[in-house]
C-alpha cells in the first residue's frame, strides 16, 4: 500500500507540474493585457517590452511542455490551442491596435488595415498549412509584433507605412517561405546567433525609446531581411546550380 500511495503521489505531482506549464503559457495573455494598457497610454516602448516578455514565454513553454510530458499527463487541456490563443493576442491583436492607433498610417486607411490585420491573421492561424514540412512558415507568418516594431523604428511617411502594411496583409497568403528562427534546422547556428544579436539591439532600441543611430537600425533591418528572405535566396541558388 505504501508503494502504491507513493506512486499515486508521484503521478499527482507530475500532473501538477505539467499543468503549471499550461499556466505559464496562459501568463502570456496576462502580459498581453499589460502591453495593451501601455499601448492605450501610447507608451510604445513599454508596450514592446511587455511583448518581448511574451516572446520569451512563447519560446520557453514548448521545451517545458516536452520536458514535463504535458500532452500525456494533461490530455484534457490542449497546449496547442492555448498557445494559438495567446499567440494571437500577443503577435497580432495588441500590435494591430498599436499600428492602427499610433498615427503611423494614413488616417482613413488605418482602421481598414487594422481590420485586415486581425482578419487575415485569424485565417492564417486556422490554416493547417501554415508551416511547411521543413518548419518554414508559408507566407508572411502574422508576426505583426515584429512588423509594428519596425514601423516604429523606421517611422516612414504614413503613405509608405500604409503601403507596407497592406503588402504584408497580402503576403500572408503568398507562396513563399519565411524562416522559423527556432525550428528550422538549416543554418540554425547562424540563426540563433543573429536572434541573440537582434534581442540585444532590440532591447537597446526600446531603452532609448527608438532614438538610435543608423548602425543599430541597419543591424536590425539586416537581420529581418535574413529571416524573411534567406530561404528564397537559398532556393533560387540551388535552382540556378541545378
């Protein structure tokens, strides 16, 4: 009986530990609320700082879920659905509000494009083909937190920012691949180094409320170009050699 009781207690502790991973993932939604509060106050750098914390949570919860065998120990709770719900709020909804309300876009176009962002992203999140077999994203992967960051960084004229946002909405369903920084195996060592550099440059940018020099801006933009365009370049090079 003692061994049975000890086994039951151990399984219960394992189930509890597994459920805490779900709680950790769900905390991302709470962080999104804090980001939204900062956005409403137009404290944009603070908003992006909270969204950065949400990114960290999103990067950690997957390995934790596998480490604690969450799928087996908590079968009644879908970590995949929970992750999508939180990701939609942090990657799409809060950034869409920031893009719409910040004055970066043409006034008449801003609410229309804001609706376009959330609608196209909702469809993208529901698309079972959103990832290719090699873990690249298909089309622009609704990374509106990153898109908003670059709009605030570059502070383009409203006409250009409006065109960029409209183009990204259209590219959501375009037949090209975008690198997943953590899951794509090819050149992962380079991707992780660039991701670390991006995090440092991004933190510096937020600490200075987007008032940074050309070298910082160039570095951030170069890393973005690599993430978005590296797969296309590599595929074209392979096709040319063939």
